[in-house]
């Protein structure tokens, strides 16, 4: 319990230790493979470190037997950008609609939740069967985009619920009273206010697509995306090259997360800076 | 100018279309194919219950469901305990709100990285030659490496908990943040102990968070096919991993019948959970 002053209760220390243990549990294993990926040529899958260097990173990108890693990255990146753009546009639009009750809103909401919790592989099989029976070839830029949207859109929608939950509609009314057109209200008032939320949706759209596996497995067509490449490596590759790939993709994810969170922080700071009462006339 | 109704319709149209084309129709195709006939020569469109009869009569089906449900129950239990206390610590014990948000982000960041990578990152820790066995031998606690650590039910549950606890933390954090702090003072004025406050004040108020988190975790475990495969070393299967085996040998109708069966069971479970709490009201209307 939070006493505003005085000593912290013993439960604080107990739960702080519990929390620290959880964070160690969360990051410890990942740290292990990052460290192990920097081994020398004689490297193995377990500790101790055998040598030190970038050998396995070079191996990863030059060896044919480890698969087409670069090609997979070249597909996964544009795929993630397409899914991100669609997720942002569709989530924001439907998030705005969900501020009022409309006919079918319940069905649509439960449809989105069902699409989120449906077993990914089953959905992938369904989409694969649909393309097969309709005679349309599958590609990462068609079937896989659709499959991933069934996973990223519900998340985007839930974030928009949270964003619009704190949104004061008085701003919109004020803009309308001042003669703004509906398009101007959205462009000049709503979008700037919810911008941090939009960046959060973009972050979800990008990273959830970039790392998506279960739904993409049956829908990516003849070529692999990066998670599918990693999956095939888990069964074929028994060298630290596997860990090197893990390090590379995780570092890239961290970069994207860092940029997004940094952008949100900058916007919020600027906003609060502006909102402070002026000290001088 | 567009009328309000038309505007709302246009705003939700893309979402509705995506859900229709890539969720509803594909599930329809799965249902259709589950009635198809297949033999050594291929798959023939038909309307035959033979695949369901096959799925229901196989001894394996019951085993798979029991094994998957057991994993779901275990993982649900551990993620609920961990998720509850982590969220509780962040919301009620960390006084500085910025620190709380920062620590919350520390918990969520791994969610945005690859599940497969996070899963295989347990290999150098849990293996026979792994860090934990070496450490314990080095300390003299054990003399022979513990075999149950890797490629066992234990490592499967550890990986699930590692991957999915975040789905419990986020809804619980969200529900707890909305609790009015003056309730704690009221509770302590009324003479309740710390534990009683948690049990009789916090838990009832975060019911919707518990329900949402439980739905996420249980459906994720029920739908998993790769963690159970890799982390059990191939010794365990799940409902969906059996489906995965089916389609890799092109037994689509059999897999489809199994999938329909799984969907019905998952929908029933989620429906039962949702009967307890109206999650939509909590999410959309109660602001």
C-alpha cells in the first residue's frame, strides 16, 4: 500500500525482489544467447564461451547451408511496413467509429477479439485453403499480409479504445464551432492529439508482423519470411549461427521499439512543456 | 457532407472487410474442407462426416486434448500468480509514476521480439551441459545433471510462462490503475489486514483484467504448436501440433475436422469465461 510518507512496508521489499526475479527470468535467457553468439569458430550451443569474435555473424550471412537469411529479411521488412501502414489506417478509422454505439458494433468487436484469440495455425490453414481452392497463388505480399492483419488489427483496435477513452470530445466540438470541416477536425485536431497512440499502434503493427510466425507459416507462399527462416534453422542448424540470427533480429526489434518509444516521449514532453502555465507575459 | 451514419459505416468498413475476407471466410473454408473426402489419390469435395468420425474415434484425440488442457491449466496458474503480483507491485508499490511506466515497459519489450528466439534462448540454460546444471554441480548441490530441465514438460511450461505472462500483466496493470486509492484507506480504517484488502478489495475490482488475461493465456496455449514441439524435444504433442503434422502430409480434411473441433471447444471455454464478466462493457463503455 502506498503510504505517502514514512517507511515502506515489508511487502514492498518482498514484491520488489519478486519483480527483480521476474525481470531476470524475462531477460536472462535472451542475454545468454546474445553472449553465446559472439563466440569464435569453435563455438558451441552451451557455455563456456569458446573464443570470441564475429565468426558466427559472418557465417550466418555467407553460408548457404544456413538458408536464405538476407532474402528473408528483404521480404520481412516490406511486409512489416505494409502491415504497419494498414494497421494504423484501419485501427484509427474504426477506433473513431467505435466511440459511438452503432448497429453491429457488438458483432464487430467480438469478431475482432475472436480473430485475436483464434489459433494462428488454424487461421493460416484456412487462408491457405481459400487461396488454393480459389486458384489464387499465395505470396507474402497478399495472403501473408491478410493473415497478419487478423493478428495486428485487434491489438490496434484495443489500443485505440484506450486512446479514445482519455480523449476529450470537447476539442472536436470547439473546432466544429469555429467552423472546421469534418476533415479538418480529424486532420488538425484529432490526429495531433492521438499521435502518441498512433505511434504505439504503428509499433505493434510493425513488430508483431516482423516476428509473426503461426499465421504466416501456411500463407507466405513459396518464399520464407524471417521467422519461418528461423524456424527452419531451429531444426537444421546446430551452431551458434542460430544465436547470431537471434541477436540480429532482436537488436533490430529493440531499435524499432527504441525509436517508437523515443518519439512518443518527445511528443509528450513537448506537449507538457507547452501546457505549463506561462511564467512571463 | 456525409451523414453521421454513413461516416461510421465507412470508418468500420475496412476492419469489417479484413475480418470477413481473412477470418470469417477462411474459417468457413476450414469447415467446408472438414467434410471433404480424402484417400490415397487426393482430396475430393464431398459432404461426409467421416473425418469427424475419425477424429472422435481416435484414442489420440482425447490424449492430445488432455495434455493440452493440462498445459493450459498449469500455465494459467503460474502466469496469473506472477502477473498479479508484478502488476500489483508496479501499480501500488512504485510511488513515482514515471518509474512505474518505465518498469512496465521493461516487462513489455520482449513481447515485441521473436517468440521463437525467446523460446530457443532457454536451450543454453536448461540443457544437460547448460548453465543451471553446471552451476548446481559447481555448488555441489547435485552430482549428476538434472535430466528433467530440458526437453520435458518442465521446459515446456517454463517457455510458455516466459512467453505469455505479459498477456496477464497488461490487463491486470490496466484494471489496477483504475482502482481508487482511497479504498485502501477505507479498508485499513475498517480494520482489514493487508492480505484481506488484496483478497476482498483488489481481486474483485480487477476481475475483468483477470478474465481478459486468462482468455489470452489459455487460448495462446491451446493454439500453440511449436513451443510444445521444440521444448519437449518432440516427446509431447498438442492439438494444433497434431494438425501441423497432418497438413505436412497433406491430410487437410482430417486437420480441418480437428480444427473445427478445437474451435468449438475454445469458443465454449471463452464463452463460459465471458459469462462471468462483460468484458466489452469494461473496455468500451466504462470510462
